[in-house]
């Protein structure tokens, strides 16, 4: 009777085990279309039985000892990193495509074309310095260049602002995901405590959230003995067990641009964000958008500096009756080369000439004005005014209420700069350009760069000449040569070279982003294919397993039926 009871136990164990195996296969089949599902495999192990006659042990049947999740944790970590790279590069690719369009020849605001046109207009002016139409064209070319720089700069700044605005949305969603992962950690730890198996559905959900978190920034995951996962960003813990530190976005201004930073909610410590959409957006904002703004500002500064330096040494068709500098100083009593004066291009030791012409006779008289600086001080705006008034006859210098230099000719006189009546005289101090006297441009960056309003109102002031003689276009020729000439303010490069460097960097970065996205897609697809071969559901394989476990269940049921029949016969014999 004991043997029959053992046989019934074997059958019972088999029926329950294969019933569980069939349920596992059914679960696999039903989740075949779920991208976050991890295939389960029933673990069937033989049971040790009691000895029978002869000391033999045929066993006690089979038991379903575990349901195994088919997952490679190392592969999961590589997939999370690949997801982060993909979203990082994709975020940059979108931004760089917009930036590249701004520097395209088809953009309508192509800086390169307008830069060439601007310097080419001085070639025309050199050949026709007295032609009013050519003068208007040159001034218009300068205005178009300045407008192009302002427009592209504004669009880059707007793109940077838009990118900055995305950061808050990403951080809010990442914080929600981190909170949900911590909650699942608690549920998994509680559910699996004291049990042999894993809570597979909760673990699948947690893995899916970890992959989503990796879309936002690079994370490192460490599983603990109790089944919880600790999540790190860089070397800092974000999630520990069922607790998350939380992350938040804070907005700060660096003086010119608004930048949103990511910080831990508990300590306000800044998050070291790398990779993912967040890392890509931050890099696109700082390097490709705001960074290009800074590059354009540097280009505009070089153009304004070099063009004004030469233009200030030239003369137009007519002399000045009055002129006011375009640049103000912060303090009129400090040396003009001191930072406290606030000039973009401080002057140096040297001199310049003011040549006053008696209009009735046409007689020019040149006056040299010295500019000097030493350790004890030097020329201030006030001392410059005093020197001009003491040494120049026919011209009065003064300071406006907004701290600008004004020169006014007496009745019957006019004045010019850069010559002594016989030959050209360079402003070796650079003070005229620094104060905005006789300059082509005003402003100090791409946002403020404009053609001097005095030239727009009177094109006759456009300084094409070098010795104030009819037909003289030498100064215009010097300005035309700036296109390709190396200049000190650009570190020895030319103005066109500075622009080409910016445009080339944009093109290279855009091409690199495209290549990186393609490479990241390929890597991620390869890793996902590996994951699918391990964790994915193959319906053909499941059909085979289903048939195998079905036959086994049927055999176990038939075995129980046979044993039940034997028991009936044995009972009948006893009766």
C-alpha cells in the first residue's frame, strides 16, 4: 500500500509541476508582444524517493523548483549606456542641424557671403572714392553684415533658451521615474522576503524604468542581496533601496545667459550629468548654441576693432564740423587704458593728428596729440580734452553728459584725422577708434554691432582717403585688404579665417553628430538583438515547450489513473 501511495505522490507532483510549467509557457506566449517582458523558464528538478525492494530508489517524481528570468544583467547595463549615448547624440544632432542651417549659403543671413561682399565693396570704393552710389553701397554692405551677425546671434541665443527650457521638463520626468523605481524596490524586497522565486512582473517594470532613466542621463546600477537596486549618477547615490534623494531644476543667470542646473533635492548639490537627453541638451545649449554666440561676438569684435582702426586714420570727401565719439567711458578722470575707463580696446602710448583746415583759404594745419601711460597714470578723457583745447587752434573739445568726447570746429574751420596735409599719419595710440571717433562701426559684439549713424546720415564722411586729396582711395584699399590679412586681434588669423573657423566647426560638429547617431543606433540595435536572443519570447520554441509539457502532463494524469485502478483492484481483493 505504501508503494501505491508513493506512486500517487509521484503523479501528484508531476501534475502540479507540469501545470506550473504550462502556466509559465502560457505567460510567455501572452507577453510575446511586450517589449519590456523577460522570458521565463520553468526549472524542473527530480525528487529523491524512498527505497523499494532491493534497496533501489526510483525517485519521487519531479518538482517545479524555480521560475528563471532569462536576463543578462551585464548586457542590461550595456544597453542602458547605449540608450544614454543614443539620446545624447540625437539631442545634439537636432540642435546642430538647426545651427548648421544658420550658416548655410541658403539661409538668407549667410555671414560668409555678406562678409566677402563688405570687403569687396571697399575694392569698388578704392577705384571710385568720389562716387556717391559706391559710397552708399559700401555703407549698405556694412549694415547688411551687421544685421546678419545680429540675426544669427539672436537665433542662436533663442535656440539656447529653448534648449534650456527643455531641461526642466526632462528633470521633472526623471524625478518621477526615480521615485517609481524606489517604490518598486520596496515592493520587490517585501514580496520576495522568505520566498524562493522572484516577483518577475515587478522586476520587468523596474528594468523598463531603469532603461527610461538611462534615456535622461548616465546611471550605474548595483543590485543588493535583498533584491533592491541602488542607482548612482556619477559617484553620487540617487536611489538607495526604497528611498530617492530626488532631483530638481534650478535656474541661474551668468550675466548674459540663463542656464538651468540639475541638483539633488535633499542637499542642493549639483548633479554631474553625463550622457542621455539631459547631457545632450546641456552640451547643445552650452557648446553649440551659447558657445557659437560667444564665437560670433568674438568675430564681430575683431571686425569692429580692425575696420575702425583703419577707418579712423582716413578721411572722407568733407571735413568734420563736429563729431562725437560713439564710445563712452565709465570715468573721465582715470587713464583711458585702465579697466576703470571701460573701453573695449584701450589705447596705448602713441599719438594722433588733428588737421584743421581754414575753409576760405583751404590751408591745413596739423596738430599732434600725444597719448602716454605709465605706472603713475596717464591720459584720461579730461586730460585729453585739456590738451586738445590748449594745443589745437580752431577746434574745441568737450565731454558730453554721458562721458563721450566731442570735437567742434570754430566758424570757418573744419578738421580731419590721419594726415598732416602732406602725408598720412597713423594713430599709433589707437585712441580715436577706442573712443569711437571717425569709426565705421559702433558696438562691441554681434548684438550691438551697427554702422556708425554719422556715416548713414552723411556718406561723405566714409574715410576712403589717406591724405584728404581728390581721387584718393588708398585707405579704402587698406580696408579691402583686411579680408585676408592677418590681424593681431584675431591672433594672427584673418577676419575671413576667423569666420571660416566658426563655420567649419559647425559643419564638423554636425557631421560628427550624424555619424555618432548612426553608430549609436547600430550599437544599440546589436545589443537589443543580443537581449532578444536571451530574454525575448520565441513562439516556435514556446510551442515546442508547450507540446512537451502538455504530453508530460497527460502522461502524469494517465499514470495517476493507472495507480488509482490498481488501488481499486487491491481494495476489491481485500473485500
